[in-house]
């Protein structure tokens, strides 16, 4: 399965816990240290996000049990009833986890668009990201350069620090995009003089195609720009402030941003409630990492996104380990989880509007050519059509597409049939 089609970039100043968030989400081994630019080259890994709907293997099991072809799930079943055989990811108790690429880049510092820190190399690392998660320091324990301030901050200081963090990322991205537009602006305005608004859209699309801009996204951004500005002069007379505003509107289209309010467990009370217009997700990345490592070590039963966990009876825990786990239990129960899985879910399924579908080779038994049950779960755009899904599976299937069969209803569907979340589809194609 291809997992690198969609990428989520992790950004933010140094020492806010980006690498910890990355490691917790991907279980990748990365350097985690308390100094700026611990991460120099971008780390790329695969995070596994729980599909919002139960795996179709739940429906398959129910059907087989009703037909008397399968016994009910036994208490000792380690997969708690799941029948599928994921090629990538996992499924326990019909909770299917699907892959998405996560990119952790070096800590951003003010002035990156002018070459400070890793400068434009940092910004280029983000160019192919479909969305960004800005990890911010909810505890207000670091300055804008990522240096530790020492001592606890109060609510007022933490709120001011968060505002500063969020604003400076926006400003750096805006300056970066404005710089790209500026480089060829004289050529661009000649096209505007010759072709009008169409020439402006074409020029911007050309300049920003390396950042993932599409003709549609540029046209939408230009419409929003025209609605939000009162500029009365022609584009060839625009000054730097107008171009900066245009860059801001384009940034909002190119880089949707979600916010991980990390270190929430040590943040002053009431910090997040001050942000009414920005959805800050309370996060405890270090706790998520500790819980996942405790799970791997056989100490606890925990799945990403859970709001509690169970100590395993056969786990031999020392007194400090038991004390630490009890402390974490209280924290995640109070907060409703660590926030890491919840944020990834929101970005993938709400911001990016993705769904999960299951292509199979047999619409009756939901298996592939080797007899594996529901081995593939594809993360695809909402309302994707059947033929487009065929291309996601393999180019030859798309080129030779004849029809599809809905695995749940057994209904034959055509190339333009729109798929829904959780659909199972058999694709018929010319060989």
C-alpha cells in the first residue's frame, strides 16, 4: 500500500516537543533533546490513525456467526474478534488503524524566511505537506528561540507566549510565499496586463506549484483576496503590503494548520480557554510515548486514542513503574486522553476530508487474490469515485476499469459512483 501520498508536517519552534510527538505517533526512533535544532534533517515516518468507522471485518464476523460458520469471539482472543489481515497497520476489536506519512522538521526560529536557522531549507521541507500541525508550548516554558526560561510561568505569560508562537509561524510562511511571488512579479504583471485576472491566476499557479498549489486553490484564494481587500490600483502598482496580504490568503489555502497545545499536563490553568478563534488541542506527547513504550514492553493494554489503560496481570512492575503508570492514568482520564491520536484524527478526517475504503478481489468473502481478508485500507479523498479508487490501487486497474461491485450491497456500480467511508469495493477491469 502507498502511504506517502498524503503528508502531515510537524512544525514549530525548538523544544516544544515536536520530535516527541513524532516518535509517539510513529514509534520511530529519533533524537529527542533539550536544545535547538536537535532535529536537523526532516524525520519522515508513518503514523497509524484509527478509522472512524469499525473495520468491515466486524460485519463479516457477524454474518459468519449468524450463518453458523464461525464461533463467537473467545475471551482469550488477542485480536478481540478481528478477522482482517492488514497488509499495513493493525486491527484489534475491529478498530482499524490506517497509515499516513508524518514529517518532523527542524525547529523554526523567527527570520527563517530571511535565512536564519535552517532558513528556506526548513520551509522547503514543508512544501509537499498537505496539512501542518504546529506543536506549541502550552506551559509557556520556552522563549521564541526555543530556550528554556526557567521556573514556572503563570497563565498570563503562557497565553502571551502561545499567541507569539502561533503568530510567528504564520508570519514566516507568509513572508516565504511573498518572497516567491516577488521574485517574478515583474514578469507576472506583464501577463496580467496582457491577459487580465486569468494571467494573474496562471502566474501564481506557476510560481507556487512546487508548494502544492492547484489552479482551483489559486482561483479560490484570489476570490477570497478580492473579497477581503479594498485595493483600488492595478496589480502592477501593488506595494509590498498588498503582496503580503495576498501571500497570507494563499498560505491559508495551501497550508491548513492544526495546533497541538503540548505540555498540557504542566500548563497553567485556563490557558486554552483564552483562544476562542483557534482550536488548540490539549496534548501530552511525552505521556503518549511513555504509554506506547509500556504497551510494547507488555506492561499495559493501551490503544492510541484510549482515555485509560489496563495494567496487565502478568506484568512485573517495580514500585516506581507502578507509581508512574498510576500518575499517567489520572492525567489521561482527567484530560480525556493524551490528545495525540485525537488531533491526527481531526486533521486527517475533518481538515483533509479523507475517508477509508477497502478494495478487494472477491466481493463475497472480501479477500484478495491470496485469500487474505480485507488486507488493504486506503485513505482517500471524500466522495472519491470508483474509477479513481481503481487508479489508487494500480494504474492498470484504472486504465482497464469496467465496473465495480459494492461488497456490502452486491450492487454493480459505474466509474462515477461516489464511495462512502467504510465501503468495500470489488473492481472489475480488463486484463
